[in-house]
C-alpha cells in the first residue's frame, strides 16, 4: 500500500482525547480500525491511546449480535503488542493477562490467539528475571 497516503489520512484522525469521551458508533470498530492504521504508519502512541479510549459503556448498541464486543476483547492483545513495542512491559503483561481472562472460555476460533498471548506473556516474564 501507499504508506505516505495512509500517513496523510491518519494525520486527519480525531485526537485521542476526543475519542475518550465520545459515543462510539459501530461499537468502537471505527476506533479499532483507526488504531490499526495508526500503528501501521508508526504512530504507536496514538494507536494505543485510541485503544485505551474504548469503553463498552459508550458503545452505541444496535442489536444483540454486536461485533464490537469481540473486537474490544481482541484489542487487549493488540494493546499488549503495542505496549511491548513502546517498552512498557508492565502494561503489556497486564493487557495480555486481560485478553487471556476475557477469552478463557473461548472456542477453537480464539485458541491460536490465546497460545500467542501465553507465549508472549511467558517471554515477558522470563525477560524480567
């Protein structure tokens, strides 16, 4: 893709402070998508702030089958990877733990993500020794 164009578009994204107080349409999916774009163009600080701004209490819910909740859960694994890249080991560990807690009763569809999170958590714990 065109990184320069993506970076230019990302520069027009709403400031993370505004996201932290907004009602979230599409149950936060737009926020998650923008966080992924920000991370892809190297703006890890804003990406993580976008994900930290997610709060299901502010989701605009349209029905019982709401895709934002699984995406919100997966955002903890994304946060963990971003925190790790930013050198914030404590928040990375906490986010991996939260992802694992929220998916502990998950089915086979989430098992590969759980294995990856467990491996990352073990690696972070081992590096602290």
